[in-house]
């Protein structure tokens, strides 16, 4: 089958085993595809590729089997798993992509992003994003013990929960002018991102924007083939 799949925002964590099972099934069902792109927040939290949790081991194993069966795998970190790195990608037979990234999918240049960089009205978050995506900050953090990093992750999560509950709905979505700018800057007429958990197809002046959904009650994915683009979902029993 000639098709490429894109998913994001699975937010895998050990307390939601149904989502892990849904990914396992999805990988088995699509072993004959050309490629799978994971556009960020595969994990709810990721404190470094050296964190050897049972969940990390399980997901590593299923992705490794998937790539061994043939498909290419590309991973782009999200705002939750921004520390996802080359060691994890090597272990699963995948490639790490920087955000943003333009790829050609069956002849159509396509801009891939996690999507958080488009939410520019949230200036507080953008400042945090700039810090956490800097390689100097990441190197320093990764040099700390797993215990320290676990504690920091808990603190960040708590802070993010408090911040999110105080923000207006529209701040959490993308800024339309930023979308137009991204499409023009990268000279593409198609983009795909996740992050906002608002699966949809949007027509902008400069091109089309596909938004992936998160995996909770439903698992969302985009199928791109020479025949076209389809946003699909399936039920997950949590
Ligand atoms: Mn996100």
C-alpha cells in the first residue's frame, strides 16, 4: 500500500494503558505503509532517553518491530516530550525531525510542526518554549540525575495545569496570521500539525492546514497517499 500516516498527541502514560494498546494495534494494522510521522507529544512526559521506565521499554519495542517490518519512522518532539532525542530514535529505527520541517509527500511539499509555535498569543508559553528548546538548557538538564528531572517534570506539569486553567480558550489555539506566515515563509501550500487537540481541515489564504487530534476516546490520524489526504479516527475504549 502506498500511504504515509501522521499522528500526534498520544500523550502516552502508564495510567492510560488503552492508549498504549491502541498504538500497538495501529502499528500492526499499518505495517505495510511507506512511513509514519509522529508530530510530538507521543509521551505525556519524557525526561530523557536514558529514563528506562516500563512504558518507555514497551513503546520502544513496538516501534522497533514496526520499523523492522519496513516503514520509515520520523519523530518530531512536542511540548511534553521536548527531550525526546537521538538515542530513542536510534533505538526504534526512526529519525528525529526538527520543528518545523518541510518534507515532500508524494510530490507535495508539506510543512510539519508540533503546533505549539503557532500559538503566539500565549507569550508566557512562548518564552518557556524558547528556553526549553535551547540545546544549552537541554544539555544542562540532561546532565542532572533522573530523580532531579522527575521532580522538575512534576513541577512543570503542575505549573502548566494552573496556567492552562487560567487562559482564555482562544489563546490556546493557533494564531491565524502565524499560520499564513509559516506557509509563506516555507513556500508550501500544505501544513500538518497537532498540539491543539482540535482535529480539522482549515483553508487559509496561503494553503491548507490539517490538524491532528489527540488520542483519548478516539485515535486520530492523517492518511496521505497519491490519491489525497484523509483525516480519520477510530474508537479507543479507555
Ligand atoms: Mn502539545
